């Protein structure tokens, strides 16, 4: 049994015992050795390079398949970050088997070719180091830790219109001075759902998904999967999708977030929160040439929310529009959201905008560079205690949206990130550039950490600081991937006067999927 973290008599977390820390590092060394063996196996090393360790600018892989019930699945035979989007039905044809011993688990026939069970798994080791986890908002916030994520999945297909999916997981965190709840959990059910599809002929199809599931929406920025922690965002409830191939899809859901318990098989729905909504997306060129057009409505309730100086119940609605596409060498993704509702007796009026724009140099240019700029703005509370809350708060943001360090959150912040992407090879992508941050209003604080808690309140100008980022994604085979992210964050003078500190972050993860 792996050692647990301990808590002091005063209730403050203490570091894991040395044995636990050493065990985690020994596990990582063993995993590296095992991966080297996998890399040397011809059936793995010669496989097509697809799939990605998670959302990031300039991934080495093509986009992930449609992350919706009944959506277009992944390229057959390729493990995916979203495991329920995989397609192994091609293995019904013995001539398409590669001979890999693990491949035999991906298609277990049950009487008929279209009735089969697919079994897979994942092991991820993720080392992270922060000089200051919260940029100085927490005393003595240096952190070194190793995350370990283990997964086992079973996917049962009964014809084209019925499937059941179960994912079991174990989540460990070694060496952390500040335990993170989304990183720690004994064996539990990560996902368990049923997809029931009703074909409508030329009018498309409807798929209903009740159960426990992941639910990234749109580009995954405001409603993502939280890939930087062991536990992703998961929900319990029901999701229904109408899909007319290439034309339109309508996604409606009524769910509650899953609450993480400390023991085995004790995770359950959080009755203190709910998340309802509708997301409508159109195919490329259906409404706007060369572009997709999306619109959405989100309804979020939290019994306890926290903003600068205030705590209370929150009921927040988000109304948004997104346009994305590509025209020749130019790609773009523009999104705008307006929020209404109430918090602790005050009304909510907040907004957010997100832009990602890129120019891809002509084919044949060495390293295939893409020149990009990302710019986001999220409102703050300009007039505290005036009966209106102006601080933007996303429902379930992709962490990170700025960098893997996850220092600053999507509230009262403006950021601009000019960047350049290089592709030294088919399976390697490098992204680098400086990122600059300002408060949207000086009358509100900054928000830090995975839970968007109030952080440093700068004294003086609105400039928060600059981060210098370097990211590399290497897809060694279709089963094995690596990611390295480094950030040096320089805080501004006003942020430093408020207690902020310069910091460095480095994160390295290795993911093996089968």
C-alpha cells in the first residue's frame, strides 16, 4: 500500500513521509525504463503519430475528434486523451491487426462483429516544481511534487446505437508540501455512462448520455477537462446531443460536478453546485464562409463562492458566441461571453473575450513556423460594494489557459501572448514567447490557483507582470507522449509591493496509453 500524506495537529498539511517521496521517484524511474522498452517495440514505434497529451497551442497532432456523444470518433486504432472518442471497430477484420499483444485487448468480440468489448489503460507520471505556487500570495509556497495517474477503461459496443463506458482510476501525489485535492484519491470510478443513439435518417441522430462523464465544450477554454491535475473535471447527470452531420449540433446537459472523496469508491455528486446549459455549433461554412459559428448558454449555481472581500451563494448565467476557422495561412478563434445572475444579494454583470490568431508560413519553410498572438480579457469588479459584481468567473476553465504553471486565473485580467510555433519534426512541436498581464480594473484583486481564490492585490499600476514560456510536445508513438513546459514569471513593481514574488515553474509529464 502506498503511504498517505499526513496532517498536523493544527490541521495544516505536512509533506509526505520520505518513504512515499522515494517510492514515487522510484516509480517514475521504472516507468521511464518501461517506456524505453515500449519505444523499441516495432508495432508501437512504427505506428502513425496522432493523439495529444492535452489541449495546448500548436499541438503536434491533428485536432481531437468531436468530444460529444455520438460525434465523429478518432482515427481508428489510435489512443486518445478523451478515451471515449476512440474507434477500434476496424479490428473486426483480422487482416488489419498489427500483431501488438496489447492490441488484442482493444477488440474482444462477443458473438457478432459489431458487439465487442474494448479494454485499455493509461499511466501518467507528472513532475512539477514551483518556486512560488501562488506568486507569493501564500507564505512559503515552494512546491515540488510527482503526480501519478493510473487508468483502466472498458468500452462495450452493442451495435452502432448502444454503448457502455467505464473508467476506473487511481490518483497519487508524492512529495507535495501543499496537497492538492484533485491530485489525491484512492481507486474510484472516474467515468461510467451509457450512450443511446436514435437515428433520424437524413435528419441526423440524437444521442442521450446518462451517468458520470467528462464534458469539454467548444474549444475547451471556459469548459475544459483540467488536464494539469490527476482528476479531470467530471460530472453526474444527463447529456443529450442532436447532430446533423456537417451542418449543426445541439448539446444540452443538466449535471452536478463530482465531489472527490479521500477513500476508495466514495466520490459522489456535489449537491452544493449545479451546471446546466445548451451549446449550439454549426459546421464550417454553413453560416460564415470558412468558419464555424457557435452559441451557448451556461447556468451555474454554487452555494459558496468567494471574491475579494465577499463570500456567498452564486447563481451565474453565461451567454456566449464563438467564431473559428482558417482561410489560407490564417487561422483564428474568437469568443465573447456576457454574464448575468446574482451573488450574495448583488447582481452580476461581467464579460470575457478570448482571441487566438495565427499566420502559418508557406509549406516548405524550415521548421514550419506559425506566428501567433493570443489575447484575452476578463472583467473585474470596478466598483466594489455597489450592488453589482463585475468579476468574470468561468464555469470550469481549462487549466492552464495561460501556462501550465496555472498562476493567474480568468478573472480581472488582460493578457497578451505573442508566440511562435516550430515543428522540427512530424511528432515534435515547440511553442515559445513572452506573455504580459494587466488587471482589467485596479479596484479588484488578482485571482490565483486552481480554485480561483483571491490572491495578491497590487499596489499601484495595473501591470501584473510578464511570463516567458517555452513548451515542447513530443509524440514518440501513438501510445507514448511527453510534454515539457517552462515558465519564468517576473512580477511588476506594483505586484511586488503587494507581496508578490518572481518565480520559476517547470513541468514534465510522460503518458503511456494503450
